[in-house]
């Protein structure tokens, strides 16, 4: 009952109004706000990969199962979604090799790309990640787990994308039902939701993956988003003792994205973040869908969706579906390489953007919106149950000569390029400080 069901948005900045940082007399002290900024004054970038799973190409089985299902249940209806590619199944492999996952993960690591990578735990009902894939070489699952855990996980959160990403599983029999996770369970039975999500997380746990959140297959849960968010938080606590998970369900194409936080319990340091994608999958989805780097960021570095979002300094989360990175001559991987090249040209000295995992964005926004800031003379106090890396504050007023956090000096840097956690930077208008925010109280002492 101690729960505040509060929707918090990007623009709700945590602001403390204090008595100023100067040592002047009270009469001269201006009322100045302390503001939480974007991390290291850079706009988050993040890459979400959906539909990735060990061993199999999920798109291949999704299309096949959807086709069979339609012929049985609605033979007069037209194919919809990816089923329109049924005639291309012979050009789609039914597996994606672990060696490719390793290569892709290494490349992302070298490039500094971070984000979220799905590991569907019982993909298409073909095999369980903790039991094996009948009909496929055993070694392939082992190699897949190694690639996911040792290479990809360094830079990407790993999440289930519920159990099969095709048909709903009956958890008593482990048989597939006639319902679809992204069909009927767009409006899920709330009483079954927590058990279903807990099971998905547990399968990953069984192979040593403590997931940081979940991904909705399609619009799974969207018509009961609050119940979904509640179930994910409960499952995360139950399986991984994680009080601050995230989920990915929503994308905004017209409006600007934020990071809504739900089910906030400030005292216990619990909340769940909704990570919102800001662009369509223009990597090619199945390998045979729209694949166009210009829609993300045009060659002139101004056109496209990403520059518009970055200009507003909003979390810029790209979404792609795993099959296209491999299928059809790696068309999606080619698009990703071009998009990354252009993003690097957009921000050549890396002063404007910062790649983050989904969980890092979630934790940052919790710290930003749920921490209590107070200013008293030359001291600024931050009280929080929501820790994060690189917590960045703007202290308007005069230039600081020295900044200490809990008695430890931050190093002064002269340029935005060098601005990192554990440093402070002075401009003509304000002082920016960045440090790792820990649970409890932290005190900043500012000397002018
Ligand atoms: Zn998906």
C-alpha cells in the first residue's frame, strides 16, 4: 500500500530550490535551482535487439506457425504481419549460428554500442534454453550461451521476450496453446501474468542469466500496461531480487520519447522503468522488410528520426529485429554499420551522446526523478534509494574552485570532452558535477 502509482516523465526534473551557493550575505543570495541533467551532459543512445534467441531463427518459425494457425482457425482471412513473407521461407535459414552472434557482439563492443538484447527462453516452443533444442547440434546451444553471456552481455542487457514469442505456453503441460503471446495476450489474463513472466525469467536464470528486465513480444500486455509493469517488478524481485527492473513495450514515432517510471516505492527503493523506442525497425526486421539507414539518420546528418530526437536531448532508443542482421546477406548489419558511422560523424568527439544499456537509462531516470536534493549554503545534499552511475548536476551561480563529494575531491576538467564521472567542469554560468550516486545521503561541498 506504500506504493505511489505515479507516471513520471522526462520533463519532470528533480529540482531543489536552495539558498544559493555563494558566501554572500542572505540579502544577496539568489534562489537557485540545482538541476539533474542528462548523464555527463550527453544524450543517451541505446540499441534494442528484439527476437534474438539461441539456435533458431525465430522469424522462420513464427511465419510457419502463424500460417498453420490461420489455415486452421481463419482460412478465409488474409496473411498479416510477417506471414506475408511465407513465400520466402526457402530463403530464410531456420537457424542463426552462434558464431555470427559472437561476431556481431564483438563488433558492437568495439564500436561502443550498448543496449538490450532479447534471449527468448523457449523460442517458438522449439527448445528450452535450459534443456536443449531437439534436432539441432548440442554444441550450438553451448556456443550460443557463451556468445550471449561472455560477449553480448557486457554491453547489452539480456531479457526474455516472454516464453516463446509465438504461441502461449500452458505452464502445467508445457504444450503450446492456440493463443498467441502477441495476439490474445495483448490483453493478458492478469492472474496468470506474474507466473508467466516469472517462468520466463527463471529459464534464463537456470542458464546463469539474471535478466535486468523483460521485452514484450509485439504488444504483449499493452492493454493492461500497469498490471504488466506490476507483474514484471514482482517477477524481477522474486527471481533475481531486482527492485529496479525495466520493460520494453512501447515505441513513439511522432512524439518525443521519455522514460516513464511506474509503481514507485521511494522508501524501499523500488520502481520499474518503461524504455521507449523512438524509431521504427528500418534495419529490415525479417531480412525482407524496410532496410534504410536514411530513415534513422540521413547522409547530411540532419534528416531522419534520430537527429530530431537528439536535438531535443531525449533518450534515443533504436529498435531492430535480430533475424535481419544475419538473413538476406546480413542486410540489417549493413544498415547498422552505416547508421553507426553517421552517428559517429554527428558527434565526432563524443561530447553530445553516450551509449547506454536499457537498464542504465532506467536507473539514471529513477535517480533523476526520485532523488531528493537540498541546498544549504555551500552544501548540496542528495538523498536517494535509487543509485546510478554518472549522476550529473548543474549548480547555477558562481564558478566553483573545489568540489567534494562525501569528503573526496572531484577533479576539475576544462572541456566537455573530458567530463566524466568523478569530475567537475565550470562554465561562465554554472558548475557541472558528475559522480556515482550511492544509496543513502551524499553531500557535495562547493568552494567558490
Ligand atoms: Zn519481438
